[in-house]
């Protein structure tokens, strides 16, 4: 039997459930908006950090490049004047940006040298046996280019990059080529220099990487971090590079080293021939965000279940109260109005008449 109070739409269980579903949907929508905004803000902060770090490292690289160039220019000037000696070479190695210095004549033969590292770490057996760079492809290329200054990654053997090499030509009074001053910075020293940055607060996680690669030749020149092992000198062709909404210098790409999608900040070096890349895997910085998503989903599910159960409980209690109120005014066997029902009706009639008379008098006035 339908109770009179059930005719109200607000007492209908289906309508209440509909309103609850709308409320739960609003909660889910609000949490989704919050998570989307928090992820975008997180990625913006990561992109800014990567870009600032790339700018810092590129500036440091440029400083080392300039300092090494000035040091070798000074040695070249002394060599042209015939004033260079072994103590001068040793003093040049007191700086952090030089591990070895070589004085080379115009044929490529090593006239003099000074080194802080074993030469067999950066020079091949062929060069050491003849103490000459004459037949090495890199030296031949530098000589053909007739470049006054040139910075290259030095390969001791095929598929290796063991040092950063700075080549400074020595010219005579008439501009004739007399030889070269070559400075080397080993890859291990480069690692130590980078570790100084780490000691000063620049930390790299297991999923972050600092890379320098040759944009023209598509080869890997230097790699630090990310727990990745790669052969320096291997092909490093970036795949699937897509722009990001954060900055022109920050892009998504697929790393050819680990095959993972990464977010990286690109910085050009050597007039665009080299590229410095600071990158990180999205799972590194999105781990906390995904944990937040899971917690939010579990929390919303529990809240929705609790609200659903509470709604059913409240509705059931309301139905019980309505049933008790109905049963108190009707006979349990015949369901006809009982004496209490008529007593309440009799008490209500005078009140209704009195209200009607008052309303009539107010209208007459």
C-alpha cells in the first residue's frame, strides 16, 4: 500500500538516488580538474628546472671552452716567440680544464707535452709509438679546415670518446702554419667536474640524463647519469620528437639509448653543431602524481559507497517513520481510520474554520 507521504517527489528513492549520482559526479569532476591542474603545474615546474639546468651546464661548458681557448692562445703566443718551455706547460695544467697539453709541429709530430693522466688513456698505440698525430683522421681534418681554433671530441679508437680536444693553430709572422697547441680534457675529469655540481646541490636521479651529442653526425659524445650504458660515438638519432606546451626548448622524444619516452631541454652548442640535452623520464616526476590519482580514486569510491548506503539507510528510516505514523491513525486489520484519526480531524476542523474566518476578515478590510 502506498503511503500518502510517498507521493512527494522528494520522498521518492529513485529521485534521491538521481540527486546523489549528480553530487557524486560533481565530486569526481572537481577532483579530476584538480588532478589535471596539478599535473600541468608539475610538468611546468619540471620543464623550467630542466631548461634552467641545461642553461647552467651550457654556460659552464662555454666558460670552459673560453678558458681553454685563452690558455692555449697564451701558449701559442709563447711558442711563436720561442719562449715556451716545460714549466710553462706544467703551469697550464694547474687549471681544472686541462689534463694534457701537446705542442705539435706542422707535420703533426709531438714536439713537447705535459700530462696529468696516463697518455695511453687518451692516445692510441699508433700515436704513442711514433709520438705523432700526422696520420690521425681528426688531426688531418683540422689541418685541412685550416681552423685557428676548433673544439672536438677526441676518439682514442673507433666508437670511443675519451677526451674533449681543443686545437689551437700557431701561425708565423706571415700567417704561415707552424704547428698546433692541443689541449685535452679527459671524460673522467669531465665526470669529476660534473660531480662538483652534484656536490653543490645539482642532483640527478636514476631517470635523469645529461647528454651531449653531435647534431650533424647524429653521434653520442657524452653521457652522464640515468643509469644508462651507451658506447660513446654510437649513432644518437632522436626519434618521435614533439613540441611541448611548456617551452620551445623543452620537447618530448624517444631516447635511442633506453627506448623510453623522455622530456628534455635542448641547448645548442658549437654554432648548432652540438646539442646539450638534459632529460628525465615522465615516470620519475609523475610517480607521486599517479599515487595521488590512485588515492583519490579509492577515496572517491569509498565516499560514494558510504553516501549510497547512508541514503538507503535514511530513506528506510523515513519509510519506517511514515509507516508508524500511518499505523497509529488506522486500524491494523481493516486499515480504516481509527478513533485517534477522527480525534485529530475533529481538533483540526475548528482551527481550519478559524483560519478561514480570519482570512475572510482580512480580505474584507
